[in-house]
C-alpha cells in the first residue's frame, strides 16, 4: 500500500479521492471540543443549539472537519512529507452535523523543486470536503515539502528503520 508520494510522483492537475469517508458522531465532535477546550454551546449544548440558533441542532466544530480532511489526505499527499510548510487558505463553506459522512479529495495545483536542496520539492494541493449528499463543507490549500525518489532511496527505501523480526517462522521444507 502506498503511503504518500515522492516529488516525481505528483502531477499537476491530478485528483486523489481519499477513501474511506468518515461518519461524524456526536462523540467525535464532543471529544474534539473537549480536547481543544472549545466549549461553545453551539457544539456541546443541544438545547441551546435547538432553541437559540438558526441551525436548530449542534454543528460539528469546523476545526474537527478540517483536521479530519487533513488526516484523510495523508496517505495520498503528505505520507512522505519532510515538512508541512503552510496552510494558505481555509474556508468552512457549509455546516456539518452529527451523523454526516465526510469525503475528501485533493487536487495538485503546483510543484516547485527546492532551490536549496536537490533531494526535495514543494507541492501545493487543494483539499475539498463534501458531505454524503455532495454538499461542499470545507476547502483548504496547503504546501508540503516532499522528498525526491533519490532522497528515499539514499535513506533506506520506503520504510527506513522498520525492524526485521528475529523470529520469522521457517517454511515447512526449511527444517
């Protein structure tokens, strides 16, 4: 299974559809709010959300939706990243509610070889998140520094540092 890409593997205009999607539960949303100390009642208090907001129900905190999409994109975009350089823009376009399923996709917008080191480059992507009905909920653009194939090869291949098990079972004919 591929985990991230080298600089050479990115093509401008390529679209990576991240799979699988994630159904957002009330627990997911509340845990994220508590971990990040976002105690706004729109996210945590269903009575408040029902009685005092235009939505009439809890709205999933936007930074959870962004974080979810960012995580979904790692196997396709930044799994080999040397550095996440910049989030250029972030827009929350529509609300996400408990029970919605989020799907993501990223488009390669550009790529630039590093000016200081020949073994890496910078890739710019736009990631878009949609709900199960196709509604766009979140869009962000970011720049990621990724290695070239030579960088990966010189440092031990795809999984450098992975230990080799000492107790590998022998095949029946190898007694």
